[in-house]
C-alpha cells in the first residue's frame, strides 16, 4: 500500500496531466448523447441514460425511500500497460493517501483512493467520509474560486452532513455509548485532479468488538452507497446495469496486533486482458442537477485517463492499442 499526499492549501494540478485526461473526456462527452462509444473510452451508460437514472433516483428521494444515493457509470478503455505500469502512472499523475495495487492473477487492481474507510488502533476507530467535489484548475484564481464554491455550496454541505450522521450511527453500533465524536466537519482537501469536502468521525470500540466485527458492521461505506444505507443499495442495484465489482468496496489490512486500516475502493481500476475498467460516481440528493452530477463523474475520471497518456520526460509515448 503506497502513501500519497493531499493538501488543504493551494497546490495546483499538473497542467499537462490535466489536459491529457481532458482530451479523452471531451471525446467521451461528445459521444455521450449519441451512444456508448466505440473509441478510446466508452461507458456502460449514455449521457441520456445516466441523466434518466438520476431522475429515477430523485423520484425515490421525493417518495421518502432515501435521502441520498451514489450512482456510477463504468468506463472502459484499451490498456496496453501491465497492471503495475498502470499503477505507477496513476501514482505519477494522481497521487493519493491510500493508493494500493493488488495482483489477482488474471486481473490486477490499481487504486488511487483518497478516502479512509476505517482506521483502527486498539479500541480507537476513525472514518473519514468524502462528499462534495470540484475539479482542480491550473489557474490559481480559478482554483480558489472552485474551492470557495465547494465550501459554500448548501447542497454539498447538506450531502456531507447526511453521510457524516450516517457514519456516526454506524460507529455508534460498535462503540461505547457517548464516545463517538466529529472532530472535523467539511474540511477542504485538495488532490491533483479534484478537491473534496471531508469529515472525521471517531469513537472507542466496546471491549468485546473485534476489528473484524467492526468492519463487518460498518461495511459498505455510507459515502458510496447512500442514506438509509440498505435501501440505497437496493436502488443502486436497480438503477446500475452492471455489478460494481471491487469499486466502492474496501481494501487494506486487519492486523493481529489490533492495528488495521481500510480505504474505500474509489478511483480504482481493474486491468484485464488489455482493457482497463473503472467506475466514476456522484452523490444524488433532492436538489441535484443531473447534468452537474454527470460532469462530476467525468472530473473524477481525469486521473485515470491522464495516467494512460502520461510518459516520463524524454521517453517515447507508448501506444495504448
């Protein structure tokens, strides 16, 4: 498991990396209304289908079934890189604090996850849900404007508060009464391609609760399902045409020494037989604008698409097909 960096200050993304991903996104964007695409990047949903899924999700919200649900689309692109090469490139253009690589034989998983699911040290448990996204900009002024827009968005803050409360409830099921706290709410954290709002929720496990039991109780993470969690999962199963696979699960380790850490498997690709697959999603609430949620999913794809185009200084560009 590799360590990357996030910041709460103003470091800007690599301009060339952002442009590389943007070129592929522009191609997908243009095809989105026409079909699923036959070129370098294709999706399991057209733009129209994704927008329709958002509308159906909002009907469930208006009916009182749920308050929020995370919807995703799966992108597919040719990938002549090995799984490890894809992971190395991903780290180069989109480092993240919970990056990980898993070689599963006939397929590999490369993750650049920014989100902590659970950190457990003895009886202490911490989770850090992410909600709210804006892209980064190489222009310092524009980047600051995007950050301000994110931090002052009533919609994004409400979304994060809902999920923070859900995770307070999840931890409350395994923690001592009165020990669950929220030391940070809506902290701005910046990464190379996007910036997010993040909360910290922590508590003290009851004496009889093992780390495995805590994982079993809290899984899957609320930030990538919705609220209420189990009804949101049923709606995801209805609205998304493909199973998510590793996406929005978790990866990490459970230690016999009672030191454990698991992250949410977002910004995570599967590389198999010359093809890379990766999901990108957005949280849907009552006042979500479907087009904006679709664009948010594309912003989250930039790191992967830039990784496929990235090359070290002085090297030859490697063909992708």
